[in-house]
C-alpha cells in the first residue's frame, strides 16, 4: 500500500522554509536569530512560540509543542502526515510519489474519503425524490439553492443502511467504518448513524469533510440535532463550523461573529455577513480561542436570546478575554436566534442594532444576571463569579479597567475589589504552579540531565574530535530517559546534523515536545572537547553511585539479620574514594 519514500520526506524537510510555513498562520517577529509569536496551540498573551530558521524547527516554551514544518501543518490543520507532506510538496514544487506500505496513512486517507463520499451522496439525495420534503423545508426557512450548494447541505433518508450499501464497492476496512462515526453497531449489525435528517457537512480548514451535523425537520424525533462523535479526524473542541468558508473574510473585516448553530451561519452568509462561524453544539474551549486569535483580536458573540444562550455567552466571553481576544456581546431579542432575527429583520438591523450596539462582557454579566435587583448572598455570588474570571486575565490594563467598572457597579471601594481579587489570584497561581511542575525543561535541571544535554550539544556541533570521542567512549545505556537516549543514538549515527530531519524520527507529540526543546536550545560553549570529557565522567559516575546505593541496602539488611558488615563497608569506602578522585 501507499508510502512516501524517505528521500521525498527529507527533501521537503530540507526545502520547506519553516518561517514561510508558520507565518501564514502566526504573526512572527524576529528577535535575534529566531522568530517569535503567540503560540497557536495554547492560550497565551506573551509570545513563547519560537521558530528557528537555521534549524528548520519550532518550539513553544509555554506548552511544549514543537517539531518541523510537517509537524506544524499536521498539528494546525489536524490532518494526517501524508496530507501534510502533500500540502508542503505542493507549496514548494516537490512532487510527492508513493511506494511501499503505510497502514496509518492509508487509514486516514480512507477516513477522509468515506466522509467526502458521504457528503456527496447526501447532497445528491437532497435534490432527488427522497429529499424533496427536506429541500422544501430548507427553502421555506429562507435558505436558497445557492447557499445549499455552497455549504453542500444534504439529506440522509430513513433507510438504515442507505450509506452502508452505497460504500460496499469501496471495501473499506472494518476499522475505518467503525471509527468514522458514520455508523452504529448493535447485535453484530451495522447501521447508518444518520437517518431522516438534513445533513450539514463539517469541514476542516483544508476543505475536507471531517464530520456531520444532522437535523430533524419532522416532529417524530426528540433529538433535534445529532452530531458526529469524536473521531481521529474530528475533535469537537477544536472545530468551528463554517471556518473553511469564512476565514479570509474574518481576516479582512478584522473581527469574527460567533453563533451557536449551522443555520445561523448559513442565514448570515445569505444576508451578506460572511465573517461568521459556529461552535455547533459543543462547549467553547481554549482551542477555539486560539483559532480565533490567529485570525483576529476581536469577536462578537451572537448566541440565542434565552437563558441558556446567556450562560454560554458569558463562558465564551470570558474565555476570549483571557485568551487575548476582545469580546463584544450582540444582544439578540428574547427567544430568538440569529437565524430568525436576520431572516425577519435583515442584515441592516443586525448590524445597526446588533453589532453597532454590542456591549462588553462585564456589562452583559451584570445585565443578564439582573444584578441591580439582587441583594445579600446572591449579590456576593455574582461579584465572586466575576472576580474569579478577572483573576485569570493577565493584562494589568484590562484588570484595572474591570476593577473600576466593578467598583462603580457594586458601590464598593476599589481597594476592596483589589483585596478580593488578590485572593482569587492566589488560588489561580497555585493552580498554575501545579501545571508548571512537569515541563520538559525540568529534564535538564539535575547533574545527570545537564550532562546529557551537553552530550547532545557536542554531537550537534562541529568539533569532530569531540564527536569522535563520544562515539568511541559513550555508553548510551547510561542515559535513562528513553527519548533522550533515542536522540543521542540518532546523533551518533549522523554525519550531518539536520534538526528538521532528526525530529521526524519522533512520531508522538510528547516525544517532540522534549526533542524540539532540546534542539532549540543554544549551545553556550565552544569548548566541546572538554565538555565531552566532563559529560563522560559525570555519566560514568552513575553506575558507581548506583553500586554504592545497592551495597548500603545490603549492609542494612545484614545489620538487621545480625551479620558482620565490615567487609561491605570497606568496599563502600573504596568505591567512594574512587568517586571523589
């Protein structure tokens, strides 16, 4: 089966300009030899995401994510290794040919294929006799055929094996069918997951279908919407519906409009408002914030005008604020959603009464909670809820603004607010400290760890004498960390050090976090030969120390048993003397 030759992969790693690749997604600023920007993989206000053009790799010193250009495309676009290689090959004019066997890549290829086949089939069915009622429903909702085709809306008929029968000729593997999320399994039988539903394909930013949302249009099913489950292609916490179509417009308008549902996006599109995306029935996450921040620094929330919509608005609003995106709240009329509002009133009203009169998240919090009508415990609860969110905001300017506004709204002194906020901040810092405990950089804080780092730097350097010394004298079994051991073994075999190529040997993200950080570190010395000798000495002492430890355990056991330990104690003294020499 299909496999990309290693020579092609190496050529792409050598050719792909990591700065060019990353800068399409991240705003990079040069600082010294490297480029820095806000990490696209976690929520941060201060840039800790570093790109090293001379090494061809990137690493975030905040969350640890790192790798080469291929890894970046895979992580950002949520696509397979093969797709990432093909995309970069296309960008840099390198033809990607396949050979051999690669089960993992074939698995992802078939997953994409089955989703796109399903999307085509459902779309075709909508325009057939089977989809006549569903199509009429959409038209009656004010969604015209142009939008139906743009969003590739389809219909899954009632037949429980409609899709299953249609893909039989493709002979997909059982694992692909099982993990696609398109089918259900009961009593050894397979059936279509989506039946009697209008189908909304969900695509990634590369315009590949990765999941579906299915909506009933009758009254016989209590579940209004059914979405694809989590699959190898689809991670709900990282996906926006419509982003593949709205991304460029969000950049152009310099703000995003966030809504809750598929039809909200489509209706706004139809009204000419095309910088809109939807979370589609899932919680708003930090990953969602990261995606928005890569495109713009401002977002308008236009959630449904009911209590559930208000609560969701607050959660998303504070998440955006914490993540460095300014949130504005569009107040949808009671018991309406953006779909109905735009359809009934038009885009001009949505802009004049919605966007132009949007309010900040703090004002919305006070307003939606009816704070002015509360007293006692209920009043305190709202204040503490607000302060718990404010404590997570890193910007001192925003914090001070919030303190002033909270004091004004509550008739409390600013000093009181600051005191209450400091308690919240203390709890927040303790949580942060716990998260910081096991970062990859801690790996080299010990004496042995520093020696291992030194060995890596020597093997990555240009001092041939020092490299030869390590190749002859180093016992890699003395290195305990498996990832570092693997890296050292690769470096020992390499005549030419290419960080981008070396990192391609590490498939797991956790491995790449460690290795990318190691390879990103600058060499602080030119005395590689002396460093090599010192590192060998340090590592050689590991076995000696371990021997001493074992002897001391023996001595304790013998003393407990009432046996003579003088001989063993002499051995410990002799070994300890050698260790100190």
